[in-house]
C-alpha cells in the first residue's frame, strides 16, 4: 500500500506541476494529448487557461500542488488515515467535474487524466487505510 500511495502522490504532483506550468507558459505538445496538441499553443490555451482551470478562483493546479505536498507530509509523518482520506474528497469531486468536462467536450489531456487517476487512487487507497 505505501508504494501505491507514494506513486500516486508523485504522479499527481507531477501532473499538477505540469498543469501549473501550462497555466502560465506553453507546454510541449506531446504532454497534452493527440487532439489538443494540434490546437493553438500546444492546447494549453484551451485546457489550462480556461475558466474551468480556476474553479475556486485560483489555478486548480496550484491547489493540486498544495494537496500533494500536504498528503506527502501527512503520509511521511503518520497523520491519521481518516484525515488524509478526508483531504482527498475535494480533489475527487473536482476531478469528477473536470473529467466530465473533458469527456463531454471530447478533449484528451494526458496531464489531466494522470491527475484525475492519481486523485481517485489516493481516495481509494486512503479510504481502505482509514477503514483498517
């Protein structure tokens, strides 16, 4: 289980960092996806700078970077699993909204999906840990 937690935290942190980079600068097109990379500026304009990229008024990616840093700290310091699990709820909810948006708009984004999968994996893994 620790391997799954740390891998998910690392994948999520990398995805958030890349998305935050894409919010301000242009990412290499191969990171965003097959259809998106054909759009203007590697697709970053469409995905990382849209109103959906700031659901709570700040870049979603900055919230992700903060979440993964807190989760890494909590796992390393042995914070209660229930607290860590509770911290993943908002991320999973936001991922559900954003994933639905990607699907309904027929957009692909490797960075986005990596973050959404990491959020779901952390939610499940920490939920199992909290139940033990």
